[in-house]
């Protein structure tokens, strides 16, 4: 659970880093099955962190 503004910032920064890694992976991985296998962990973690952000108190 995100408890304060600093934790929120860190989480948002991590989401951005993971999204950048996915964008890079999409450029370099030409085989769709390999992309899916490599990207699925990043996507799951992004989804988890975004849900945490949405549920965080103001």
C-alpha cells in the first residue's frame, strides 16, 4: 500500500521504467511469442503497481 507522496512518486517512476523497457523490447524482439514471454512479467507488474496507485489514499 502506498502510504505517502514519496512512495507514490517511486511507484510512478517504476511504472515509467517498466513501460520504457517494454517499448525497447517491442523494438528488438521480432518474434511475437518471444515478446509475449519476455513482456508478460513486466505487464503483470505494471498492472499490479497501477492498481496500487489507484487504491492509494489521497
